[in-house]
């Protein structure tokens, strides 16, 4: 039933393969979380400025991506992404064949999903900061950038951190879905190893434990971060 | 030529739409079985989670921790590929159910939603104030009546928005069962893509259907919120 001796490092086991797969999962999670946060800031900005068109586009984006299964979004970007990139390249006069690698596509797909959740968190955090803060900053004669980086930014971050932590957990778990694109992260490695060794239970339990370790560990990390960031309020 | 191509693409989208629609019943079947069971079990597990008896609350806390810390995909694979590889399960009566990808999907979705749902309900149950419970006790309610008449109505009303979120997540989660060869909407969209090499049309057709399903779910939750929060309704007429 279990063949845990197959998990040793080196040529006899899958230990090192799983280590690299875990690193790949972490890499994809961090990259897509970062890209997702950038996208989310853009989305929040589009929703909060007084421009109807950007607001409609942003609302459409978040509604659609949150209403459609993650797997479908990944399929769409994985199978349809190359077509879109090639047609954009065609506009610039390049007619060759372009293929994005699985890491890029996976990161973009997860970032698109993660950004919709982050944008809700950031929007709520922005609205939670008292408007008087901006007025006070303006009264002090700070310019726009100073207001954003010195006054609003830190306060938004404090309000948003617990929510960002949740989004991080969702993003980390969503990366298991990009195994369908062939990128060798934990889930893909699990399928490969269990097909070779004919012992799916061993490797699936390993994968579950790895994910559990990652989510718990990063959860603790975010707890510490939150404590550090709300020092002045405890 | 361009017109012709547009027309062709549109009709392809339409034909895909009809084909994906034939998988709608399989998606709904997953939900119709796993959501009600998940709801009832979530309530039971939430009560167990807040129970003062550590023998009951600790294992439930552990179960919630494990399920919420691992991706649903791992859980589905564990049940479909993992349990199937165990000798004594293949020889037991459970194999009648577990050899079907459908029942594996139902089992995985139920296990998943119970973990999230019971955590949501726990919040609701703990938000019932002490005074409300005491007033029930002073009226001579026994434990069951107290649960039925006071704790559940107040708790459920409070958690409706977040449980609605969980329901939407479940609608989306059914797509993962397609990875165990179960032919619901995502599985059919994948098949269409392999057949026509037109990924965008296939997945957009499926996406529209999922959006519609979720729209219905949101309306349903909104209706429940309206129905069970009469004190929050704006005065009508």
C-alpha cells in the first residue's frame, strides 16, 4: 500500500524530484501572487476613479473570473494564450510561431485568478482608511506620491494583510491546478511518480503533507507579519 | 471572407454551447447530492467543533485543518486514484461506489465543503450572544429546542453571505471532477477542444454556463437573505 522507501533522495527515490517540485510550487505561487497584486492594484484603481468605462471593465473582469471555475481559466489561457500572443505579434508584423512556456502561462493564469481576490481585499482596505487622513496629508502640503507612499500605503497594508494572507493560501492551493499544463510542480510530480511506481497513495499522501506544510508555515509567517505591522494598535 | 469566418466562428460557439449544455445535468447532479449532505454535516461538525468535549472537538479541528490546508485536487485524486489502489477497499462493498468517478467526486466535494462550511457555521454559532441563549433557557427550552428555535436561526441568518460564497466556490469546484474522467461541463469543453482545435470557443461556451449557474446561485442566496432578514428589509409600500 505505502512505499515510503521510494521517497529517498538520489537515483533510487523521488525525494529530490519532490524537493524541486515543491520549490517550483513556491516559485509559481510567489510570482503569481506578486503579479496578481500588481493587477489587483490596477483593478482597484480602475474601480475607484470616477471613470465609468474603466469601472465597467474592472467589474466585468472580476465578475467573470470569479464566476468561472479556475480550471477553465487555466485551460483558456493555456490553450488559447498562444493564439492571442501570436495574433498580437502579427499586428507588429511578426508571423512566426510563438509558444510560451508552461511556467509563464501558469503564472499568468494563476495571477489572473489571484488578482480578483486581492482586488476585493485591497478595495476594502482602501475604503477602511479614514478619508481625513488624505485631507490631513493634503493640508500638510504633501504631493500625490507622498500621500500614497507615506500615508495611505502603510495604512492600506495594515488593513489588507489578513486578507492578503487568505488570498496567498488560495493562490498556493490553486497552483496545484496548473499541473494540467505539464509544469512539474508538486501535483504533476505526484502523478508522474505514482504512474512509475504504481503506488498513487504514497505520493498523494506526500503531496498532501507538502501542501499542508506550505500552507501552515506561510500562515504562521503571515501571523508574525500582521503582529509586526499592527504594533502601534495592540 | 471575413464575414464568412465570423459567421463560422459564431456558429461554432453556438454548437459548442449546445454540446456543453448536455453536460449541465452531470454538473448539477454533483451539486444536488453533495450540497445538501454537506450542509447538514457542516452543521453537525460545527456543533462538534464548539463542543466543550475535547474528544469530539479536537478530531474535528484536525479534520478541518487538514482539508483546508490541502488543495481540492489532492483530495479528489486521493479518493479516486489513492483509495482505488488499496486492496481491501477494492474487495469491500465500498468499491461499488468508489470505482465510479461520479461518487468519488461527490465524496471529495462533500468532504471539502463540510470543512469550510463547518468553520463558517462555527463563526455563526459563536456569534449568538449569551443573553439570547439564557432567555431561551429561562423559557424552559431543552437543548434541541434551543438549537432549533434560537441558535440555528440566528446563526444561519448571520452566515448566509459567507455560506453563499462557499456555495459559489462549490459550483466552481465541480469542474475539478472532470480530471477523473467524469464528463461534466469542463470535461466536455476539453473534449470539444481536442476535437475542433478551437480552445477559445469551447471554453467560453462552458464559461458562460458556469457564470449563469453562479448567477442563479447568487440570486438564490439573495432571496434567502431577504426572506430570513425581515427586520433588515426596507419598508415596502
